[in-house]
DNA sequence: TCATAAAATTCCATTGAATAGAACGGTGTA
DNA sequence: TACACCGTTCTATTCAATGGAATTTTATGA
């Protein structure tokens, strides 16, 4: 109610309905009317009517046991979104190559507001692997890709990344997102759009030894550079800079 | 207005907003306010307010050139849907194996109302391949998986598939969905849920020679049987039936 | 099995949110 | 420079959304 009712406002009933939609998360993928009413703060009759509209649109489906889950239309729209970015044919092969050469899992993250979502993921074939499925939203403050997306968020067509920023690449994270999870990430830039996302290799910390990390670092940088090139970006074109700095990073 | 305002109805404003959302398709992923107003029939001021709510929820984003596209929240929700079905860990490996052994692309379709959507897809590495990306909605009347999903749609926990139905498997489609596209499909059943989906191999018609088709048929049947088993289903347990009929099918 | 509790669903008078269309402003085109 | 088109803001009217109570359905357990 008192949330954010400012600016040129939308339609309250729609806001409420979509708020209900947002209650469905990985942790709570299935909710009863009572839970929805409680969590949203809307009385049950109101929540129910909103749910009917959501169901008619196929965004929500009712289960046999009188619960609610997200519906098939979300899937259609979600893939429409994924395709609208036109990144998949570029990113997927690069990730696949990374995974083949390292045996760890490769992902591509994109910043959306103050979270990051896993747009693409290629799993390693290892039995032991961490798991951030595609579509998962994670905070910006944790993990190597999070740092990358924060650090380079102000990069756009007019303001390229500084040498100092590039010098710190790739960013390595050990035990941040979870005690046993490690990751190595680097930013991907587009021509005019600036920061597009972050490419990362991740896996169980036990396999990320100093030696292994040193082996993977140049591969991640190379992948980020390849992707940036494919998107028309040029920040990695100063390869001398990156190469020089990169030697430096390896020592650190 | 006169569309469908019957039954225990929901909330009109929400219906309108979600109708706007449904205007975004593969063919028209990007719409201006004018187009939205025209296609939906809502006056521009109304459409604009609904769009504001949709934007606040992250389901729609405005592009730099004053157009609208689906937003990142659809992606999050879409993958939540995909995961809520709990099919991916089961289906994906089977598809991958199919692709490896045949060189064609494998997909898993699910019926949603009177359309089918591609839930999972594993591309072949061949240069020439047809393309139905994940999330794409296709009609039930065309293509091998469409026929499968139609033919077995009445199968549920209480009414198993008849021998006659099973005998016609797998269903082969040549040049139906497009003049150059061929596919081989078979149904997947769950324990109590009945028909869960259809697994299919598809590719350019030129590679689907009678010989190649005969080679692929048992693999598709086997994949469908494996998936059905993994889901607790048992329709393929009458393997004698399937095997016998299958020999018959090969001759046909 | 029936009684009790809890949840979902329906109903309806009140009211304020959504609406339509006109007016405004901005941008590109002839 | 003027015109035409598109997006955006404004506002009085009205009808759709609301919430709470009533009713029905489902779950629990004695």
C-alpha cells in the first residue's frame, strides 16, 4: 500500500496481480491461496480474483491439491526474452568450448537492476558441480560474476573501462557465494551498449587450486575477449594492456 | 470487450494487462505504444498505464527507441516453470544421448491447451538443421510430436493407451510442419498423470531416408520407454507388445 | 462415521480506482 | 515552416474492484 505509489503511476489492480506473481520463487514455487493472501497482504477474495485473471492468461496454474504454480505462458515469454537479446548463438558456443577445455561449468550472467540472472549455462560433465540453473537470480554482491557486474556497471559507449579496472581481471571468488564454491569471471562488452554481461567458470572450491586457477584465468579472459569482439565491442582490443596486466595478475 | 467475460470472472484491468503481454510473440517481439493500442483495442492512455504496471513488475521493458519488449522477470518465471515440472534432469540426458547416436536434433514437447511447446531441445552439431527453439509454441495439428500429443491426449492414470495406439508408434512426419522438415516422435507417460509429453528426433527431410528412419525408430521408442520408466510410468512395460508391433511398423 | 476446524469460494453494497477522450507536447517529414 | 503523427498528461464520470461476511468445500481427528 505505502510502497511506491509515486510518479506517473500504473494500475493498482495490475500491480497487485503482478506482485502475487512475484511471490513465486525458487524457494516457494508452490503456494496456497492462504499463503498468497498472507504474503501479499491482500484479503483472500481479492487474491482469488487476481489469481483467476492470472490463470486465464496462463501465467499461473492451479494444481490438483488446490495450490498455485507458475504456468506455461511464463515459459513462452521467458524464452522470447532470452531470444530478444540475440546473445544465445554467440554465447553458447563459447561457453561450451570453455567447459570442454576446463571441465568446469560455464555461465553467462546479466545484470538486471540490482540482481544478476544466469542467462546461459553449460554444465560440466563432472559428477560434483555447483548448480545455478538458468533463470536463477542472484545478488550482485557475491560471487565473481557479481563483482564483475558491479565493478563495470558504469561502462557504456562513452565511458570505457580504465586500465586499472581491466588490470584486475579476471576476478576470482573463493567461497563467497557458498563456502565450497569458486568462480572466475570477466566482463563482456558490446559496441555501444557497454557492459553486456559476465562470463564465468565455476565449480567446487576443492578443484580451484592455485595451479588450476592460473590455468583457467587466460581461458576466461580469452572467452570474454572473443564474446566482446563478436558483439562489436573493442575494450579488449588493447590486447597489449590486457596481456601485460594479465601477467601481473597471475603473479598476484 | 465482448471476448470472454463469462464464468467466475477475474479482474478486468489485469486481464487487459495480461492480454497486452500476450501480444508479444516470436513474430512481433517488439511493439510501439501505437501498435499495442491498435492490436489490443485499448485506447492509448489505458494501454500506457497498463504498460507502466507491467514495467514496474519487470515483465516488460521499454527500449531506447520508445518500443516495448518482454522483460527479465519473464525469464525468471519461465525457468521457475520449467524447473517446477522436474523433468529436466530426466529428459535432458536422454535427448543428449539420442542426438549423439543419430546426429539429428532431439526435442521434448509438452501439450498446453491446444498448442504444444518445446520444453527441452538438444541441437545436433550438423550445420544444416531445422530450428524450433525452446519455448516456442507450435500447433498440435502439424508434425510428429503434434500427432503424438493429440493421439494420446486422453491417456491418463485410469485409461491406458490401447495396443492399437501403441502399435502405430513411433509416428513419422515428412514435410508437414515445413516442406523440408521431418520428424519421428513417441509419447512419454507418467505414473498417474498419463501423457506427459512427446520425445522427438527431427531434421532436414533429405537426411530422413527410409533407411535412416528405420534406424532411428527403435532409438526414439527406446528413449520414450526410458523416460516413461524414469517417470514411474509403465505403458511400455508391455515390451512384448511394443517389440512385436515395432517389427510390424518397420515394415510399414 | 460423524463432528469440528480450517480453508476455499461466493456474494454484495460501497467507493474510489480505472476509464476514455480531449488537450498538450515533442519529433520527424514534406 | 507547417503539417502530421506519436507519446504523454489531465480530469470528470462511472463502473469495476474491494473487503468483510456468509457459504461451501475440504481436511482433521475422535
